[in-house]
């Protein structure tokens, strides 16, 4: 079971989570619970660090950020003890999370789960800190924002258990229910569509956790933290009997669209640009490249708007001509049926044209179409897509 930040935001909520774990024990002998930092703690720690440094050492950031989850595991174990149950808290490194890659977005290499298993055998409820691990240099690492979902799935994969993710909504909806209140809850969704929607901005579940669950066949269930209503089961595609063409709409906000004018389309030049951005930890999303006049090429890409300063300095350093488009969002429609059915894209384009929506960029995958549009058009586009595709 995994409980996210909002589910453990106060001592009272931690007590409620403890009650639910105890109840779950009537059904399952062995339970491992993964928890996030309380409420908005991770954001508070990030803000605190920025009072000290605007460019803090990333290793030290991980030492700082990992403290959030450590508070929750101790309190939850105490709550379980207080209610008469044997429980033990484990940090990510105690629980066996070995990681690799960059600080603040490390990847899970393995979960060496002997200690978890030993405590389970001794009858303990094991409470593990999400989002954290240790790398080969024995540095504390974190897994990137929302990473507790990945921690939970990694433990489930390692123990061959099912994984239940409890959060502040009743499951996965056709659209973020906080953005569109008539969105419908889905009983089932395929791993592939869930991965696509999560990667395209629906933060209800972290994409890497879905990837991991899919790879290791971990049964995944997403539900409201009170467990009083039925949530969403993530299953293999073939198990879903009846479904719509388009299953989901995801929105990613805070996007920065960068347009760069180049006088050459030499692969080395373009490569150098993206290598430099990569070295600065700038994650690039959609890239497009066009020739628009003789010896004039336009390279455009999107990233998150918090990268504006760093992108600016890299482009200036290279002496490039560029401009930005800000206050844009990416709206994506997702559905496995797109692979086999023609006409979805043309319907979507037609609706956008009828509504005079300016498209800054469009990208597609086998099962999705994404449009970068002005923030002010998002509400309208969500409404027309919901209606057209019956979401
Ligand atoms: P947690 O703290 O439990 O990890 P998150 O805040 O990371 O929770 O994720 C839950 C949030 O995801 C919801 O409050 C909801 O606003 C958002 N969300 C975005 N898209 C969807 C969707 N399609 N279905 C359900 N929730 C969504
Ligand atoms: N506490 C971390 C975050 O806020 C990890 C998580 O909640 O999954 O990103
Ligand atoms: Mg989350």
C-alpha cells in the first residue's frame, strides 16, 4: 500500500492511515506500506534550500529532501504501535533501494528486500520511506518528484505482491477531476494508456512506476485513501472488454516553448545545442525542426518554464537568435484505438479549427496526439474534446 503526501498530511491523517492498514491486515498477512512526505513538505524543503542557495549542490539537496519521508515513516510506525500492532520503519537505504543516475532523479537499480522480508516473517507491518535510496557511492539519492509511487511498485515487484496506491481522488478519471468536474472515473485502464497519460502530464501516478509495474506484471490499483469506493485497476490491454476510442485527456501546464533560428541544419550544431542543455539538466519534451527560408531553419522545443533562465543562458552563450512563447499548456488525448482507427486526428483538428484555437506545436505517438496551446484556451479545448470523444 502506498499513501501519498495529502493522505499523511497531519497526525490525524496518519492515525487514519494506520487504522486502514490494520483493517487491510484482516485480508492480507503481509503488508508493506510506502509513504510520502507529509502534505507539501517536499515543496517546503525546496523553498527552504532556495533561501540558502539558488544553485544548491544536488547531493546535498537529496540529503535534505529525503528527510521528508523519514518523518512520516516514524510517525506511522508509532501510530501502529500505539494501536497495538508490531510495526517497523525503514528508510529507503535500509529497505534495500540501490539507485543509479543523477541526484534528484535517480533510478532504481534493485531492491534488496531481505530485511523487509525478515521483518514480515517476524510479523511486523513494514513502513518504508518512498522516494529515496542510496547509490554506489553510498550517497543518499531521491527518485524525482512523485517518486514514492515508483518505490511502492519496486517493492511490490521485488516481493511479487500486488500494489495499491491510495491518493486524494477516487481513481483515474478521463480528465483530471480538479480541472473538469464532470470527468468520469475509469474502472479499468491498460498499462500502456496509463503510462502514456502519466507521461503526458496527469500526475495522479508517476510514469516510471507504471513502466515498472508493466514490465514486472505488478497488479496495480489506484483508489481514494479511505478505500470506501472502488478505484481503478490497471490491467493488460486484452482484459478490458468494452472501451472507448479515446480513454483520457491529460494536461501539462507551465510549459515554455523555445524557438531558435539557425542558419544551418548541421546535425553537429543541433546535437551540440541539446547536449549543452542536457548537461544543465534541462529536460526537453517536443522537438521540431523546419526549413522556413533559404539557409534559415527553425528549431523549436518545449520544456518546463522553470528552465527559462538556464535555457536563456545556454542559447546566449551559443550566440543564437531565439524567442519564447510562455503561458502555454500541452493538452493530449490518449487511446489505444488510435493505433488501428483512422480519423481521430482529423476529428480533433477539425474541432480545434472550428473553435479558432491557435496551435503552437503538435506531436503524436502511436496512441496519443498532443497540442501545445495558450493557457487561456485550455478550458475550452477540454470541453470540446470531452464532448466530441465522450470522455
Ligand atoms: P499523491 O500525493 O497521493 O501522490 P498526487 O497529487 O501526486 O497525489 O496525485 C493526485 C492528483 O492527481 C489528484 O489530486 C488530481 O488532481 C491529479 N490528477 C491529474 N490527472 C488525473 C486523472 N486523470 N485522474 C485522477 N487524478 C488526476
Ligand atoms: N515527497 C516526494 C514529492 O513530493 C515524493 C512523492 O510524494 O511521491 O515529490
Ligand atoms: Mg503523487
